[in-house]
C-alpha cells in the first residue's frame, strides 16, 4: 500500500441502521430528517460517519444514540454499499445494519443537533430517501425476510411472553403475505424457535390465550 497515492485520500465509512418494528400489524421503519447539507430536509435511515478511533459496531451504537437517544438495540450487519458517488462529500463506504424493536418500549427525540424530525413509517409509505438509503432499505427488508424463519431476531419485537396470534400477525406483516396459522405454529415449535410457557393471557370476555417465548 502506497499511503501517498492520491487514490487513497478522502475516504470514509458510513454506518447505516434499518430499525424495524410492527405496530398494530403494520411493518414500519424508523427514519430521521436531516437538518444540514447534504440532503438537507430529506428523510434517511439512522446513521452517520465512523470515527477513526472506533470500530463500526461502536460507531453504530453512538450514531443511534446521538440521532435518536435510543439505546440497547440488538442489531447485526447486513451489507456493504460502496458505489463511489453514493455521498457528495467524499468517498464513503456504507456498512449497513438491521435491527428490530418493540415499539411499546421505544422513546426517542424528535429533534437533535443534526436532525429536525424523526418518526416511524409504514414500509409501503416511505418517502424518497437521501443518499442511497432506498437501496439499503430494500436490501435490509430482503435480509430480514430471509432471517425470520431461521433465527430468533424477532424476539426483540415482543415482551418476554407473547401470544401466537400476535407473532403470526407480525410475521405476515413483515413478509407481506398470508401464512397458514396451523403450519406456522408447527414449524416454529419443530424448529425450536419458540416454546410453550404453560402460562395464559387473560382478557375480559375472551378465551385465555396461550403464552409463548423464544428459546
């Protein structure tokens, strides 16, 4: 590596998080609105630049907190986006992440030093995003859909105990299609993704529902 080679200069790393939830059966993503150029007043995914003294996971946690005040999100790397012109400032390679969270336990700031708004958006009503975040979001949705039957990533969407209908509704919302309820329960139990807790959710005027938890 020739450190003085001009082709190495003015490069950086972006970290970008697609943070998802399901609210009342609607699949949603969290967006922030930029306050400053570039892409001033454009909605984008959560993220920013990685500092020279931190790894990318640390940078993602910091950016998430600085831009939203949200903490304790479990996320995982999703992809790399390296188109040379993806940022108008300089060459910025993006490391993308996906995460899910229970909307009932999220508190966030609507405005920060670098953002003027923040909100949840239904996946089918996402406005045009700044940078290449439309592409990153599309890839993140694709990866999440591939993962939800082979991992317990959705456990972060729910409290410790949940009913099967609520889980079934979340899966259908994320996948964008109907799933046979009987086969759905059988599949998750056989793959040991969930287990019966032996407890029931009591609701006035309704038959008690079994409670499950992720293994």
